[in-house]
C-alpha cells in the first residue's frame, strides 16, 4: 500500500494538499516512472484540477548495503487523540543515596563534556586561526555555518571525534558535520576545518565524512559540503586510501546519493587538492569563491617539479578557470558570504514542500530534566527504575506501557516526544528470556504501526556464565530469544534512535540496537560505558590476578564515553538533560523525507559532462 499526495487549487487559488491511499497500477499508464501508482479515491473520478504530484512513501527502501526507511506510510494531517496514563516519576526515599552518588558522578562527567566542548571550539589553535583568517583571508568554519544555516539550532554530530587517537588529538576530526536548516529544510553539512592541518583528511576525518553521508542517505537529507582541504594527510595514507570504507568511498557515495535523488551541493571555499577535487566535481551543483577556492589534482609545486613551469594556484585551478573554462563549478562568488547566499538559493530550488509549522503543542514532562543527572547510573548497580527516566523524556510524562507484568527487566511502551509518537524499549535489568521475547513482540508491533523506536540502553555488565545444567538450559533459551529480538530489531524498517544511558556491553547491546544494528542515530550520555565487558567483570575469564588487573585497567580506560566518541562509535555525547530536545529534533529530521516531492525513481547520478 502506498500513499499519494494530491494537489488541487481551492477557490482562492491556494494549494490544497490531500493524502490518499494508492496502489501499484496494473496497467501502466505513466511510462516515465518505474512504478506507476493509482490513487484509490480518485483514479476513476480525477477532476482536471486534481493531479498526483508525487509517488511517495514507498514502505521499504533498499539500496545496496544501506536501508532507507520511511517514517511511516501515513502522514496525518491531524494526530489521533491519545490519553496515555501519566507514569509515576517520583523517587522513593530509599533511593536517595543512589541518586546522590549518580549526581556526583554526572557532575564530573558533565565537567569533562564542557571541557571537551571548549577544546574543540579552538579548532587547530591560535596560530592556525590567524593563518586562516589573516593570511589566507578565509572565514572560520563555525562562522561559515552561521552564514549558511537559518540559525544555530543545528544538531552537530560527533563533535568530539578525533580526540585521544594514537596519532594525536584531531579537533572535531578536522571536519564539522551535522544537520541544520537551510530555508527551513534540514540538510546534512560536512565542513572541513582548515585550521586543523590545512583541513587534511586523517583516517578519522574520512570516517566522520562517511558517517555524515550515511546519515544523509538513511534519512534522505540533502547534503552540503564546504570544502577547504589539502586532501589526504600523507603520513597516514595507508589508512586513508586503499580500503573500501576509506577516502574513495566519499566519491562513490556522492554518485550513489545523486542516483537516489539525494541532492548535494558543494561550496569550494578553500583548497580542493588531489582526491578532494572530486567532492565539488561530483556534487550536483557547486559554488566557488574567488581568490579563495581552488581545485586541482596536483598543485603548483607538482607542476613545477614535472614541467619546470611556475604557475599560480589561481591560474592553475581558481574560481575563474573553473567557472569560465572547465565548467567544474556552476556558480562564481566574489566573496564567501555570496557563496552561502548562492547555496541557500540552490537549496530553495529542491523539490520539497514543507508542512505548515505544527500547531500541535506538546506538553512538557511533569518532572525536571535536571533530575536525569541523578538517574544516569554511575555503574550498573546504581541503576534506578528506568520508568523514572522515561517520565522525564515523554510528553506530559505519559506512557502507555506494553506487557507491564511480563519480562519486567525490559520496559516497552508507547509515548510521544515533542508530539511525535514513538515506541520506547528500555533496559530495566538483564535482558532475560522473557524480556527478549517481549522486546521482539514490541519491536514488531512498532514495525507494523510504522512507528519510530527509541532504545534506552543500559545493559548488564557481563554475560551470565554457565555453572550448572539448569543455568545452561536457561542460557540457551535466552540465547534463542535474544537472537529473535536481534532479528526483529535488525529487520525493523522504522527509524531507530538509540541512547546509551548506562552500559553498552556484550550481546544485550546488539538486541538494544547498538551501533552494529545501524540505528538512524546513536548518542551516549557522558556516564555511559561501552565495552564488551564492564570494568571489574573479567574475573571469570582470566587466570591470574595480574591478568585481571591488566584487563580491568584497559576496560576502565577504553569503556569511557569520551574514548568511544573520539573513535566515532556513536553520533556524539549528549547531556542527559538535553536528551528530549535532541530526540525531538531527530524525529523531526527523520520525518522530513515525506515532504520531498520527487524521489521515487532510481536514476543515474547527475553527470557533469
Ligand atoms: N599531508 C600532511 N600535512 C599537510 C598536508 C598533507 N597533504 N597538507 C598540508 N599539511 C600540513 C602542513 O605541513 C602544515 O603543517 P604545520 O602546521 O605543522 O606546519 C599544515 O598542514 C598547514 O599547511 P600550510 O601549507 O602551512 O597552510 P596553508 O593554509 O598555507 O595551505 C594547503 C594549506 C592545504 C593549501 C597547502 O598546505 C597544500 O597545498 N598542501 C598540499 C596539498 C596536497 O598536495 N595534497 C595532496 C594529498 S594526496
């Protein structure tokens, strides 16, 4: 079943959009599309002023290794009324000491978060900033985003990626990525920070760019590249160039995204050398800034070495050359601010029709989001009832719990977050046999109802070991049930967002939609721990005291949320008190795809001939 948007004009000449049920036409009548849709309610009686304007909302999108999920097969013009019960979010006095211990830990974690934030704002440091702005006369990357985006209400992805890597600290991985609005349309941005080693691509930079492209594909978001890069960071070329998910993948993705009708625009606001030269030339439209932007495969030093000829960067591959002679770019901007104006105009030519600003008022939770600092567990043993967390995230603290009395170590149910209906799956203890069966059931319900899933992950610190026959049987059953839940989660085509609120350990984390299960977004709270076993739980697996100490020390260091996010195993660390706002934004972003009017046909990419 499909849904078709129909547009008609009312008596005042205003557009009226209607959504009607549709199915695939048995006798193809529209040869220009691979899939002809018949609108049920109007096919036989279509009036001349009523015409289908899109073939939208196909339920399952698959393209090679990435799956594209539609928010739902229905766009409701009016949400159904719901009066889910308010859940009890009050603390028991007996939990006071746990709350206080968590709070102390959260405040330390929050301080670390703020320090990281301050650090990345400095980019490549004072000297590099001076070189960038004074000698090279370029605008800093965050100021570029200010000119490009409608406002500063954007979702930055993995800002702390690149921190603490074996090859050094690479602030923000040398490249800012995120999702912001341009003329009201959510777009992914990928913007090099040339104050970090001339914007060169380290392995982590490549990983971050690929993840941003993945986000664009998964959520069908237009993508804008602000290119200012010296190409590959040569000392690490073996980790950047040869493999599948390395440098070349960026260009491969550009072609595939274009074929999928995901629009891409590049702004050349610095150097695009060697491989980097393909970013603008493979984008659907490109803008270049005079005197600042250059595109070439080999720069002036290479020309000199090869031919002995001295040539300026401007003559070799500057804005005039590429906009007047080579045609590698489509728009010539005299200054940077003009380039972002061009880009904003290009975005307004994309075929999207956005809904009126929602008039739905979503009720705030009944409890303060600051309480989440005392609920974020400092370790698994300090976890309180997860409903206390749910009650601080959902509209009006309302929650329609599903199977409340069965498999109680997993809490499942329906709620709204900033007006978006979601299914919530939250750990409340070990993921037992019953809990896993319940999880599978609930995930399938959400799939059936086209409802996004939110996973609140806090998994048990270590696997349950087999010390008796009874335990062996129980573990085997649990294994089967967890396998089923993993299958249900992996194959659910609805959007999924995971927030690691405590532990992310072992196989339970897969069933709870960990990174490998490809959620649309995955965030960590700063207290989160990510490792196969939690620190302090390796005794049963190690022989000697020395080995146990060594492994625990390693786990302690490697399981921290900042270690994880530095390596881009997630989409960023978020503060617990910001979670509702981040989830609301993600849900809005995911939903935007239903407003793209032209997207059904798979085509070849746009070729710059
Ligand atoms: N690999 C490794 N380091 C590089 C680099 C590269 N491809 N390109 C630049 N750097 C380093 C520079 O050595 C310098 O390091 P430092 O700060 O420790 O001195 C830093 O990045 C900034 O470069 P610099 O040349 O001083 O800055 P700039 O603003 O004048 O110029 C570029 C920036 C990118 C235009 C210029 O560095 C350049 O042309 N680099 C070579 C590009 C290239 O040929 N790439 C091919 C990659 S396959």
